[in-house]
C-alpha cells in the first residue's frame, strides 16, 4: 500500500471517526484514500476552523480531535488552534502535508517548517521521513496526545512519503512503543494522599479549587463524593464549569477575574485550598502574593511541572485527578472532621449579600445580555452544550448559564482565542449529535470565523448561534471605559454591518433578529425546535453593560469590584 | 543585577549556577527542542555541550550550565522533563560535580614575545598544538576557573588573541564530601 493508505489505516485503527480538514497540494495523496475510508471527513472553509472543530469535538467527547491540512499556509492557519489546545490541554492530532523530503529546506512552494513553528505549542511533533515509521508515529501521536496532561501533537507528512510504497505492519502495543522519555504518572503517592486527607479533615475553612483537569480526568463523580464527604465548598474555574453541578448546595460557582464574590472571597479567606487539576492561572489568583494568604495548599495535578510553578504547595501530588480524588476520599472516610458550620455561615452570608446580579432592561432599550443567557439556559435542554468565544459574552455565559453536567461548557480559556465559538460548536455537535449545541458568541468573535456555518450547513451539523450583538469589541470597550478614561479606541463595530440575518441566510442558516425582551424566549424555542440546519439569532444587547464582579488586572482579589448596585452606599 | 548571559570569550559563571546533565534521544531537532524550551520559559543558559552518549545510535548527552537565579531549578527540570525526547536529567550542584572544559587559543606573536607565552603555557600545563611563523595555538583542559585564569593571563600578554571554549561537561563527584 502507499504511505497515504498506511496513514489513513493508522488513523482508523486509532478509532478516528471524523477528520476536520481541507486538502491542498502537499497533502493531496493522503486525501485519495479518504474516499474509501470509514472515517467521515468534514470539509472546512478555513484551516483555523478545522483546528477549533477538532478541539470542540475533543472537549465534548473526551476523545482526541483529528484535523488534516496541507503544507505552508494550510499548516500556519492551524497554528492558532494548536496553541489554543496547548493552553487548554485539549488532545488533538493534527496531520499536515509537507513538501517532498528532497525539497525540504529549499524554500519550495508552500513549504514551511511547521514542526519548528509548533515545537513550543505541541506536546510533541514528528516529521515522518520513512514510510515504514507511519504506523508507529501515529500510534505514538495518539498515545501522547491523550495520556498524562493531554495536549495537541502534530505529524508532518512529506508528499513523497505519502506516495511511496510500503508494506503494512500493525503498530506496536502501547507498552511496546519506543518512548524512553515519556512516563506519565497516574497514581498519586499514597503517603501524600493520606496527609492531604488529614489536612482536609482538620481545615476549618477549606475550599476545593477545581480546574479543567477534573474534566480531562473524568473525575466529576469522584469529586462529588469527596465534596459531600468533606462538606467543603467547591469553586469551578472557567475551564471546569460543569465539573461540579451548579445546582449543588456546596457549589460556590466560578472564581477569578470575573468570578462571583463568594467564590473569589472564599479562596481569599480559606485556610486550605485543595487544588484539583487547576494551575493557579493569573486570571484566578489576581496578584499572586496576595492570593489566599492564609491558606495551606494541596496541589493535585497530572503534570508535575505545575506543582510549585506559581504557588508552592504544602502537599504536592502528581497523579490522575480521578484516581487521586478517589484515593483521597477513601483515606478521608475514617477521619474525624472539623466543624465547618461557621465557615458555611460566612459563605452563605456572602452568597446572600453578593449574588450575581445585573440591572433589568429599561423600557424600550436594548436587551441585557445576561438576561438573554439566563433565558437560553432556562429554555434549552439541561444537557445542552454551550460553546463561547472570548470576551464579555464568554464571561456572562460562564456566569449565568446553569451548568449541571460535565463537558457541557466549552471555551477558549488559556489562550483567549476570539472566533473559537462557531467552529468549536460545530465540532462539539459533530461529536455529540444527540445534544443541543449553542454557540454563545459576540459580534466581534462571530465575524472572525462565521464562514464555518457554510460547513455546518453543508455537512448537516445543526448548531445554534446566539450573537450577543452590542456592536462593540465589548471587553476592550469595558477596559477603555474603566481604565482609559472612556477613550474608546478602535472598538466600535456597528450593529447592522454586516446584516447578520442576511449573512446567516446566505450561509444556508435560519437567521433571526431579536431586540425586544418579549421576543427572546419565543425565538429560543423556535431555534431549539429546528434540527435540520443551523440557526443564528442576532440579539441586540446593551453596549453599556459591563461584566461584574471584576478584579482589575494585577490587583489583589481582595479588591474585587462587585456590581454597582451592591457597593456601599448603593 | 542579574549576571550577564554567557557570551563568547566571557566565561563569567553565575554564583547560583547548576549543571544539568541531560540524556536525550538522538533524534532530529532535539537540541532545538531543548534550547527552545529554555528561551521560551525565560531560563538562562550559560553554556551547553552536546556529544553522543554511550549508545551512539540512540542517545546523546547535553550538559547545560543554567543560571538558577533566572528560574527555580525544579521548574527548569520539570519543564525539561516534559520534552518527549528527554530521557533522564541529573542535577549536579557545583560542589557535588567534577567539571572540565577545553580551551583553544591562537595568539599572534613576534619572536620576542614568544618566551613569556611559552612560560605561561608551561606554567598552566597547557600544550602547543599548532604554530606558524607568526602565530601559535595552545590548548588547555581544566576546571572552568583554571581556564578563566589562563585566559586572563593570555589576554594580558597577547593583545591579539582568539579564544574558543567548549563549555563544560560534568559528572558527579565520587566522594561528594571530599
């Protein structure tokens, strides 16, 4: 068989059911056997879309996303999704075409050094020079992408390697892969786990600080057990919304720059943070030296380099989140527990005094974006998947949608990639066709990648898009209002240019424009009833609306700005 | 003031340097992966030496002198260990390691200047490995400190001097307390 056939067969053997991609010169030979393959191929309109779709697919299903593009610009166009997946630890296998081996290094047509470019944003990458290596490299690529701390990998496939003849051989079993430098640890150190359980049982103001690693480790059920056994409050970071049900009494919601007052302040006042698959990101800690000053730290992460990277833990445990949480629960069972009632009295007082809030829309004025999200959440199936772009709408979607199920919230957390929502939602829906998938997007984000709705329509992937159209790059506008003396520089976009309804219709979608509060719920119901094509709703929202609470960049979490109506004197 | 990075003939070593002896798979691009990691994480490399390890086909050993002030050493080691091609990392504190480095220097000399140079070479235990009518090339293997001293004396005696150093290699001391 050819190298191209060996590559496709290898992808099939890894259980690949779908590839998001776009062909071109150097990858042409690999596209030929796709015709005869069981793998579905989704033809995107821009390679960035392929990468984000693969990410959305991976986050919704827990399986690695696979994308395939050609060399040169095809490869560089997918660099942003690779960087995004690296920041959010999303398992991705990206196959790029490359110019023939003899042409490498000659500045050939559509040549670029994509393994060099992506070295710092992949877990690893491979340039295949010998077709006999294909089976091993693909097996290694999937193994590396999905084990340990998951992440993107890239396989660069020169055209002549794809065209050459090779005898097929099965890839070795995982234990026989030749990876002498790769040994991810999954079991935590039992002594450290016992110590951690003891600390947790003795703490008077503990908080379980839950990050995306709990979702990656499929540890939600285990977390529920530990939380209920310990009685400790739980905060779920931007990457972990849904890892613990918002409806659970012990859930305090999201901490961080736009976290709610109780979640932020609980971390600040706690005497013990149990960090589970979180990485003390600057958006969570605020000023690091003022973060949770009196807390001891238990840090559980599958990546040992995270332990002590930002904050030195009192107990550091390297291991898989589910295994460690389960072991910690077991070790906790027989321990006497400290009385948390004073802590809960304090937390409940904060919850009562500083709930997430926003002003009601004035008569005849634009919609409140938070109200639109609450209506979406209340009128969509409970297991709907929500995908957002980056900016104000992302924060409101993280705050105001009620997340009760794991892997129902997908966003670009670490990298903050605008334009993520539409393609990632398509990938999520492709992987979970049984679910309702809502992209909650901003007007700025939507304009970056909206053309993938053509892909969605032609591939029969009926996602729904709610554009919170405030005619601004809203988060930048918010910062200019608050920190740049209302000097609005290059943030105005216009509500009508483009005409989002016509644009949606031109792409084969149903388009609606909603500017009255009374029409919000009927439009959502109508959208949820449509299952044969994508729907886009242009919600006209209030440009003045800002995301609160807010901790200014570089400020201490103690300086949290709550909603104006909750401030002293209000 | 952070110490200056290693550059050419300056062989200033930071007080808090550590020596990492890194066994890597001998694959294309591995040096680039290691060097790239240091630069993008903001870790300073003072010197770096690479050579095939025992098993020439499969492994190489990279000896990196790293400024432990630029980042906590455990962060450097932790991130380095995540590179797929990195098989083993040994952290050698200077007091627990024997270190050696090689220096080559070419001096331009008139006949009258030769004699002081020759005594300098003899005194340091260096060797003359090449010469022409006007120039002489000497070599010295020793501790980085010995090489620093030799280089300083050479610079003093020979205004026109070209020096190359390899960067150090190191192994654990057999009697660390000695």
